[in-house]
């Protein structure tokens, strides 16, 4: 069973990624795009989360230096379509999701079903 993620920029250009359940996928500059996640017959749409500030460094991993500097935020997509942030070192398969910063978990702005 796979997931399809469609990343859409402000100009309507799309990039599609497919990945298997329990597989990690890296979304660069994820805060600047709208997303559509398709799983089985359910489609979840998410508005850009950039307006949702992550106030705690408990969720932001920093690595590299200068032009190689990058910040990584790990998240988990749950069966209900909510996207939860994971604290640094937290197991993604943990049934006990940590307390979330304001604005999280991300909730789909729209949910639709396809086919019959």
C-alpha cells in the first residue's frame, strides 16, 4: 500500500512523490507549498504550514555549516490525516505522540474520497 504526495507551488507547478507505508520521505521547503496526500481512496489537502511557526527547538534538528546548513523537522502522518511533529529522537511509530506546539497537528483543509 503506497501514499502519493503532490507538492504544489504558488504557480501551480506540481511535483509528485510516491512512497510505501512506514517509509520516510523528505520534503524540501515544505512550508511553502500546498500538499495533497492520496491514500487508498482518500485525498487529504493541506494548506501551506509556513504560517504555523514551530516555537520549540525540541522539534528542529540543525546540522551542517554555512551553505550546507539545514534544519530538519520530522513529522508523522496518521491514519486520520493529521500530521504530528516528532521531537528530536522520538520514534515515529510511537503510539504516544508528544504534546504538540500551537497549530499542530496539521489537519487537512479538505478531505475527499475517490472512486467507489
